[in-house]
């Protein structure tokens, strides 16, 4: 999973990046125009792996991971027709989801580019930038389709006409300030536009970057669009927490009334937005978490491990995590009838411990 962190300059993007990754990236790095992103890969917290490691005593334990890409601040130039720089578009376009840091904190020492702190205005500014980017792609493609369609033989027109009609629909939504993610698209329509990497089609996690004085009562931020969520974070405090060892961090969190580190909560919300779950594999060699989409059948889950396992899939040996822990061992789970044999179409559930049988 790859998440691009976006936002206006001086919103605290890089501070939030450091909080999520336990990093120490220079927070003023982009003030000189630097366009290279900050990159970090973070393990997805999963307490189940530690428990399974105690049971199976594996040689190694492998967590699922998420990559964060902290890109340069968005300037708002699109409002004057400047658009997003191509390099920035490349970094954002390849992400699975967007994390938009919007400034809520006040700090006279860190001036806001527009002079005042106004979260709803800033949200609208960034949303417009993303929409302008998508509209530019749509209009360019529509011009080409409108030129091509009259010249095509009848048998080739149907698909191109369907694509044109869909793009016209997306264009109308964007011009009405509706992101593409707010539209109810069929599976076929989703497939049709996947290659465009539309920015407003991506799930979006809105992160109001609040001040320490707002920790107990974060200001309400309205963001009603589907496939989005709002998670307030005090970037400054969370970045400090991220640099402490676990014992000191817990003590600091108790003093501040923080129940869960932001880095864990953001990953949890990101998984929910993207419709992701983890299935597990366990044995003496390795205990590991694998990330898949919800509603993934067993044969496709097997392909997450290796394409040969999917190609030669025979069946899957499945036990639910809770059932295995209750039994105390795989042998006891089998005695209790908790271990099942499932076929290709079985829908893998979060926490399923899977052993795939295959032959190639």
C-alpha cells in the first residue's frame, strides 16, 4: 500500500510524515523548491503476529507494510491555470490513496501562505487542484476520442463511445465540485478509468493538523464525500512521541490523554478506506501478514504469495485466528474441527491463517 501525503505549504505535512514514520525529515526541505519526495516504509501494526510467533517459534516474523510518500506542498497555482508540476503528478498518481494534511494549528512563527488559518478554504483549494488535474486529462482524452470516433468502423465504435460517455459524466461531476470518488461506478467503469490514475478517484484521508491546545476538543471539519475519512492529528506532539522509546511514549501519551499513536490510527483508517484486510501464514520458517482486498477468493489470495501457488492451486487449509488461539496449537485446532479445507471460491477473511496446497 502506497499513500501520498499532500497539502498546502506550511500545513505540517512533513511533521505528520515524521510522526507516521518515526522519521526525521527536514520540515523546511521544500521551502527552497525541492521536488524530490520524502519516502519511508512502515510496518503495519498487528498484535496477532507476536502471538503466533510465540506459538510457532519461527525463524522470522514479517509484517505487512505501507509506504508513505511526502511530496512538495501544493501551491494553488492551478487556480491561475498553472496546474500541478508533472513530477508531483507522477508521485501522487501512483499512490493507492491520498492523505491530505490541512492546517488547523496556529503558530505566528510559521506563516500561512494565504495569511490566515482557514481549514475549509484550504481543503477546497487542494480539492480544486486535484480536480483541475483530472479535468485536464479528461479534456485531452475527449478531444482525441471526438476526433477518432467518426473515423472508426462500426464494430470498433462501441467501446470508444462508452469511454467518451463515461468521461463526459466524470467531467460534469468535477465541474460541479464533486470528486470522482463520490460517483457510483460499475466494476466495468472502474476498470475503464483505472489507467488514468485520476487523483479525485483515490480514497482520501483528511488529516486536520491540530495544535496541542486542541487535543481534547479538535475543531469539527466537514468533509462529506464517500470513500473519505477525517482523522485529526497533532503533528507536533505525535512527531515528538515517535522519537521516544515505547515506555516513555506510553507515559507521555497518558499525560496528554492520547489513547493510540496517530501512526497506528492512520494505518487502520487507511486499510478501512481501501477495503484491505490481512490474512496470515504461520510455520517454523516464518509468521507473516499478507495484505489483500476484502472479498478476495482463496485462489487469488494464494497468488499474493506466489503466482505458481495460484496457478497450481488445489485447496486451502484455513483456521481462524481466534479459533487457533483458543485451541492453543494447530494439532488441537484440528482435533476440535476448527481447521477447514476450502476451495478456490472461498472468500478469505481478516485473520484467517492459510496454508495453500498446490501442484505445478
